[in-house]
């Protein structure tokens, strides 16, 4: 995800974030984590074999993908809950308006 974000042209970086449901702070955090995960003096950051590193990279990529999906779904859930709250309030308002118009007018006789 970080590589895709960094490779995106300047005007399209925010589109990548919106598409994945991420915030710029996520990319900053992952970039810092990537920078601190590879200490100087080791070729691949952990001294592990290339196969182990590839597996870790796949697992890390999957973790990032799942975190992005989780963030996207949480945002969608919050939006849905807000919409339901608004609809409930609108329903209550319409019901109270309907009740006030259902009462027959009193005659002045």
C-alpha cells in the first residue's frame, strides 16, 4: 500500500487513500514502521532467508490489506448508523406531524 501511495503522482495520492478508505496518517505510520523495521547492516532487515522474508512480506501485505478493509468498513458502518439515526428522527417527526393533523378541529358552535 505504501509503495502504491508513494508511486502515485502528486495529484492522485488522495484518490488512492479514498479508494482504500485510508487516512494519510495510516501511510505515515506504515512508512515509519517500514523505516524502523530494517536496521542498517542487514540486507533484508531481519537477517532471515529470502523465503522467510517473502512470507513475512506477504503476511504484512495481507495485514495491511485487512487493516485498510477494516477501516473502510468501520467508516461505512458509522455512515450507516448516522443515516439510520437521521431516518429514525425523521420518522418520529413525520409521526408527530401526522398525529397533529389527525385530530378533528373543534367546532365553534
